[in-house]
């Protein structure tokens, strides 16, 4: 099999020379490195600079290599090998899957692949805390339920317990918690873990929620958060804290409010606040960052207000199974399930676990751009909430519609309206990508908006497209834009076809599609209608057909 080599080594590509026969130990360690990162391909018989030099004679038969790899890794690593011809030289491509958990050599060596500061890859030892971090990202362990070494009940703060009970009342949490004494509350929220001797020891969840600040500094050194305000590259506020989480949320919100001005929108008899950043989205974003951060990694949770966006970032990338392409639809997969459950029962975060929807809603309902997760990496989740000016007329229409129907617009509908405001015209296929669902779901969303009078459909085939309705364009004072996007009426299209034929003596279906901005089926129907009415005459069939004016014209 002939194939081209990748241009260079990367996190998922490794070149290994085999001129002097690569020792089995080095080969196994290189494969383990890849498996404990993102998986990838090891090209055996290729120099570090990408030059293929071929396989050693003892590696020319690849049939037994997969078995050798499985026998010398724990748990057994299943790889696929194939011989590949590159520039007249035979090399081996060994595909390594990403391991779910950690893989070691049978000698007990744990290794992982990473990128250095210059972007080149290297293989390094996987330290104990990194193994635990990896396991939690795959959902294999819940570090938030683990007792914290060296902690005792004296590290829990009675004042924070009272804050927790007040939070249950304030946020409408599980009121059953208010009836429990301290020990029962600890058990219900997994704030402590019972030891074999009957004693109770604080868990990570317990220390994070009701721990003393001094104890947190000593026992959970990775816990830290910061609030920063950067205006035109000048630092106006920059403070780091290590408070327990409920106190942290209070402190972050108190410091953020002065930088979050509101204006008011009059909708009928009601005044609707329009803040710079929706506070519901803000609370959910900040709480998610504190709850889902990787507590094995050093680094602070940053809440940073910049000139054009509020940026919330936390150490630890997305957990396994969650990607930017399924963020809106995947089932909730918290990195720290016990901590996440406790915060839900207290009422701090969305009980359904669909906090991302709340963040999107908080942006889109004001006509602002959608939340931006594109800066997220394997090391950190980065969320940008644009602080551009709200579209007040769009907000008015959303409020009026929701009050008329007594229901909030679904998040998919808000995404669809945002897409239409941005691109002016969308199809169901195009919207499906944005709402992260199938085309049928996207079509149902668009048709529901069409029935509600917010969107208009154009065409009746697979090429059916949608624009904002005339009422929306009229509400924002841009009637001309509606005419441009909705296209021309059937009579106008017929007149354009006739004018074209008068000027050029004939017309083809492709000309009609371009002239009137119609799909293939729409152009065919228009031509058939004009032919049946006697306005034009068809010559030829199928793609070769041309149309001329009838004698009556």
C-alpha cells in the first residue's frame, strides 16, 4: 500500500527509526505514550525529520507485532499494524487507540505524550496525580468523594454550614436538607466519608463547600480563583482568593455587579432589564468552572472581564465524551459528580444538569452572539461571553412572543433566530450543525418558528430555505432587507425570465436559477408554469432544454 507520510511529528504522530532495529522496550514505551494521550500513529522505519529509511529485516514480518504489544502492556493494548510503501521504501504504520484509563508497560512504567513549549512532542513519566486526573476525566473515579488526607471535622466551618442552609432557601434547593442535622447533612451531600473505625473524615466536596479557608489553603492547594477586570489593556481589578465555593460565588458576584450596568426596555406595562451580561448565564458559567475544574491540576479559575467579552476559564479540558461538537446535546458528564450533585441539590446550578442551555439562552435572548468555547484546549476550558450591545427590538419581540404563548422559546429556536440574523438565510441542513442535532430536528425547529410567524419558508423541496419574517424585519425598521432575503414574487420572476429571453433570445434552467436565486426544482416549476401559460416554448429535453418566446409574445 502506497501512502504519504504526515508532514511532521505531533501529539498523535510519532516517527521511529528502525535502521539499527528499534528495541522492543522503546517501541512499547512509545506506544504507551500515545495511548495515554490522544492515541495516534507510530511510523516505524522513519527518521525524526520525516525521512523514510525502511524497516529492519527482523521487523519485516508484522503479523506478530500486535500480539507482542498486547503481551507487554497492562491492560493489554490492541494496536493495528500495516506495511506502507513511501518513496519506494517499506515502513510500518502502527495505529494506537486512545486508552480509556491508563496503560502501563508490564514493567510498571506509566508514560504519556505531551507537547513542549515549541510545539514538538515528547514522552514523559505519568505521575500519580496525573493518573488520578486522567481517571476522573474518564469518569472512572470521583475524586470529590474521596477523603482528604490529614483533614478532620475541625476543618469544617460552622459559618459555612449556615451559609449552605441559607443558599438552599435563597436558590430554591432541596428543602429536605433544611430538616437535617449536621451529621445527616454531611451524609446527604457527601461532605464527609465514614471510616472503618466509625469516624467521619471530610471529603474534597466537604472541604470545598464548608471548609475553613486556612484548611483549604493547606489541604487543597489546587483550589484558587481570580476576578480580573482589564479595560483597554489596563488592569482595574485583579484579586485571587481561596474561599469555600458558596462564599466564592457570593464574592465573585458582588465584585462583578459594579461592572455590569443595566438598561431598561419597556414592553407593554412591564420593564425588562437588559444587563451587559445576563446574571443567570454569569452564575451558571462561574459555578460550572468551579465545579468541573480538575482539582489535580495547579492553576486558578479565572473570571476576567475584557473590553469585548467576559471570559471564564478553568484548569482541565473537557471530560471524555464531551466535545465542542456535542456540547449542547450530550448527557451531563461532570468531572466531580459528588460536588456537582451537591451544588444541584443546594440549588446553585441547573438541577437538570443542562447549564450550558442556560448560558446560551442568557446570550441569545438579547440578540447577542452565542457563547464561544473555541479557545478550549486539552488543558483548560475557556468560555467567552461577548458583551456586544444588545438588540433591544429583538429582545422586545422575544419577550412579547414568550408572554403571548406563556412559554420560553426553546434553545434551538433561539439558535435558529441568531443564525438567521447573522446569515440572513439558512436551510435545515445548515441549522442542524449549529444546534448539534439531525436535519429532521432542525426542520421541526424552523417549521415551528414559521408557524409562530417569526420565520418564513421559501420553496417546498429539499432545498427549502428560511428567512426571518417580514414582521421581524419591519420591527427593526429594515423592510428593504426583508425584500432582498425573501426574494421576488412569482410574477416578478416571470417578468425577469421574459426580459432575459428578449435580450438573449433564449434561456436555460441554469440561467433561471442564477437570475431568480431559485433551486433546481423551483426553476423547473417556474419554467413549466410559463410554458403551460404559453409565454415560452421549450426546445429539447432534460439538461439540454432551452426556452424561447412564444409567437404570442
